[in-house]
C-alpha cells in the first residue's frame, strides 16, 4: 500500500532552492520520491546545490532565473515544464529576502525590494505555474511564510519583512479558496527561528529573545522544517488548503 506521504511519480519546483531552507525543502521532496527542479538567481550556487544533491543520490534540475522579472518567471516555468515531462505537481514558493532596520530608516527601495521578491514574485510564480496545474486539474502549492507574519520579532526590527509575510499568508488563503474548484491546493508554512547561513540564530545577543522566549528553548535545523513541506505537498494533506502551518517550537503560542 502506497504511503499518502510519498511523492513517488510527482514533480516539484522549489524557488530559492540553492541554499538554506530552500535546499532542505528540495532534498526533502526528493527523499519523498519527487523529481525536483530548483531555481535561483546564482548559477554557481545552483550547481553547488545540485552537486550536493547528487552526492545524496538525487538529480536536481537547475534553472537560473530572477523571479522578480516577469519574463524570467515565464521562461523558468516553461523550462521546468519541459524538463519535468510537461507537468509541475508541486510548487514551493521559497525565495525571499529580509532587511533589518528600524521603520524610520527603511528606504523606499529597501521596502520595494522585500515586497518585490517576497510577495510579487511569489504571486507571479503562482500564476505561471498555477495555470498549468489548473489545466491539469491538480497541484499543490506551498508558500513559505514566517511566524513573522503573526508576531513582531525582537530585538531586530524588520517591518517590511513582517508585513510581506503577513501578505503571503493571506494571499495563500485567497488563492486556496479561488483555486479549490480547479483541484489546486494552496497552503503556507510559517517557520520560526531556523539555523541557516543567513540566520544568526546562535548569536549570544539574540538568545534572550530568540531562544529563551521559545517554549522548546532552541532553534530548528532546516531538515526539521522540510518534512512539513513534504506533508503539505503530499496526498496526506489532500483535505488541507488555505492553511498556514506554524513550525516554531511553540514561539507564537506563548
């Protein structure tokens, strides 16, 4: 009997899949049986992630694109569909950025850069890939939000990022309701503090707020978060759409 958590025979695209959480998501999907394509702006980073996957026994398809550019979103989608035999069963909208600064110091350019990638690029990628899912009558989209869409992080300030992730959560719900008749599920994952090259979760000056305030008294590793993406992508979540799954060690429950 096939496990509902299995992604055997499925295909997946992960944006920002060449580092950090995105790379862990891509590996998790591959471990569950999916054929995986990753997209990132930096070709060298894409190749490095693919080499790491190869050492683990998986063949990633790599696509170099800047998804803040509409033309490159369209090209990425077509290239992925071509490489994955004409279908994308799972889309993980992971690519994102953050800018730390008090609100009075945030420039218009910084605000725009955060929303351009975190919200608009996610929207455009969802439309491009979602159209092919709609035409096939099936698909699962997992948007990577954040607990920052629910709370205000301290002691660093990041108003643009927090607002962008709240937007991701509500866009997830909007698309889920609208696209349910097409057989397309849309959910979001909201991680808490996770250790990656870009997240200084182990710095002593942040411990008071990032670790001590967390009921589990620790941060997560990327491989602990990846199974939640696999779950939402899989048939095990067939009756789940429009949800935001929080994986934060209990941080937002306090």
